């Protein structure tokens, strides 16, 4: 699964969708899921007690974040792709 996630990030999420930040969550007891995400550059940012209802019960979830700027190899590749890292734009200002 780790290779699939890596390919998805490298071949689709960054170049096609222009994602800069991705948030995911899993259950704290799911260590295999945690390993897969961490191997691919996700960082644990905390746990949320009673974060989701699963099978009729409130469950704790672990939250993880992936940021393009923290991924050296992907960030370097994105620098060479036109439009992959656009300059931030401010919203249009209304004169009304």
C-alpha cells in the first residue's frame, strides 16, 4: 500500500491536483495505516477524542498532515513543473 500512496502523491496529487497540504485520519490502534502514512511523509499532529462515529460509537481518531514543502524530492520536482506551485492569490476586492 505504501508504494500505491507514494505513486498517487507523486503522479497525481501534486502535479495534477496541485495539492500543497493533505489531512488524513485513522484509528489509533491501526499501526499499519500509521506506518504507511509516515513512510510517505505524513506527520502525526494529534488525536481527537470522540472525533468520529463508527459503527454507532464515538471513536478517537489520529490526525496526520502532509505538506508539499516538507517533501524535499516532491517539492524540487514541483519547482520544475509550470503551475505546480502557483503564487498565492488574494481574493478580488470589491469596491461596492
